[in-house]
C-alpha cells in the first residue's frame, strides 16, 4: 500500500506510532499487499487488452482525455508492481530487512532498497493523483472547447514535475542530514507527510467541483445543440454524471482509510506513551485501517478501469489489426435538418451557414463523445438515436 509510513520505517530511530503499525503482523500484512496488488494488476491489464468479438472503443479522435485515462491505469499498474516486489522481499528475506533497524551497520543495501521501493510506490501513486486532477481539468476544458492533444504536453510537465518535486523534497527533508539520524522529531516528518497528501487532498476537494461544473456545461451544450433538451440528451448527460460519480466513489473508497489512519497515528505520536490503556481503542482502529489500506490502495487500478470502461470481459484478442477511425463528419443533409435556418437564403449565406453549423456541431459532438468514450454501460439505442452520435 502507499503510505508515507513506508519511508519513515526506513529510519533506524523511527517513531513509536510507525513502529506500532509496521510490527503488527508483518507477514500477514505483506501477504495481503501481495494478494491485493497481484489481483489488481492482473485485472487492470485484462481490462485494457482488446477483446474478441468487440468493436474498438468509439472515439472521435485521439483525445487528451483518453490518453490521461490510460496513463492513470499505467501508474496504478507500476505502483502495484512496486508493492508486490517490496512485500515479496520483506517476506522472503526477513534477515535482509532486519538490518534496517541497525543504526551503525555498514550494509547500506537494506536501507537503499527500503527507501528506493518506498519512493517508487509513492511517486507512481502521486503521479496517478495528479493525472486524475488533470483529467478533471481536461474534462472541463474539453466541454469549453479549450483543450486538445496539444495540452497533453502541459499535463505531462505538471504531473511528472510536481510528483517528482514533491517526492524528492519530502524525502530530502525526512532523511536530512542522513538516514541514520532522521525522524528525530516531527519537524522532519510533517513536511514529508504534507508533500505526500497534498495531491490526494487536492483530488478529494477540487475534482468534485470541476466535475460538477463540467456536468452543468454538458447540459448547456446539449441544450444548445438543437435548442431543445430531449430525453436522449438528458440520459446522455446523466451517463456522464454517473461516470464522474463512479470515479470519485472509487477514489474515496480506496484512500479514505489512509487519511483516517494517518490522523490516528499522528494523534498517538502526540501522546507521552502510546501504550497507555485509554488509547487501546485508538491503537486498534489504527491497526485495522492499516490492514484495510493494504487491501484497498492496490485495488484502485482495477476499480478505476471499471469506472472508466465498465467490465470489458475475459476474451482477450491479441491479434494485431489495423485501427479504424469510427468518427465520420456529419453529412450535409443531417446538418441541414438540425441547423437553424438562415434568415436570408442567398446561396453564399446558405453555404456559410452549413459550414458554420457543421463545424459547431462536430465540435460539440467531439466534446461530448470524449467525455463518454469507453462507456459500455449505456444503452446502444440511446447512442445511435442521440443527435450527438449521428456522425458515428
């Protein structure tokens, strides 16, 4: 699982709260992490592979939104692999890991592995948080027609730049002046925890606001498509709203236990003796949420693919086939039926009116279909009958 306590445990003079959770059934905890991460990585890869008997996902064009969804899944897969490797080494080589607690040891490899594996897990999941934040921004900009493939470069710079900067800064402050003398007080640990949880809290607070504004913009876009808001448009807007709700629900389920656990451990750190009897319930709750984190954190990858695409099935098609572009421009007859009539029927005005209507309707269709791409839970009849998809 992804917790700043993993880096804190690499300090030989770690605090009592970190010692409490890391020493609680370590074999069971590592086994839980391996099992949950293995299942999540396998099912996530299975979800992303092409399936037999299924047509390619309908996409108007290669969009920044589809790229971001793929990158989120890749971050989850790589983060899950880091958990599997780390927990496997801890289970398979207990003597190797035991050297971390030795202050004056000359063997640097246990500490190097501890720090490296913890940083790998934190960096990948932090990058996933930033990509999810970028997805919320991109969804809103797409509806406002202010985003495109060119913005993916800016998202890469922001995501990887902030993830690396915060991770390195937090680790440097935690292990200053050396790994053997770190964690001598909260002044070392607090900046590290802040840099770890900033992107997580950003997604929890800002993403729902951006998703809500996007849904409102989608409703306005659908109404302006033909000047009316039919049942098909209403159902399509609801599908997009449900998709955003699923994404936030998965995120809250997978990471709320981290916030609860960290709050409890910080409270225990403030106490003179965490083993006092009145703190028994708090210690028990912290240990329970610690195990829950080992189950839910790695499962984010698979649960996100369910929120993004729905269940895609088991029948994998590994044969290479030429990618088809399903998007076709709206025909002039369709545009003629849907466009507003020109007030003056001069030939030049009719041509300009059709050209503007075609461009505007195609941009609208592309924006909406980007938000709903990969969604297999909707009604196919709705998709075919909705004016938004008349160009497919």
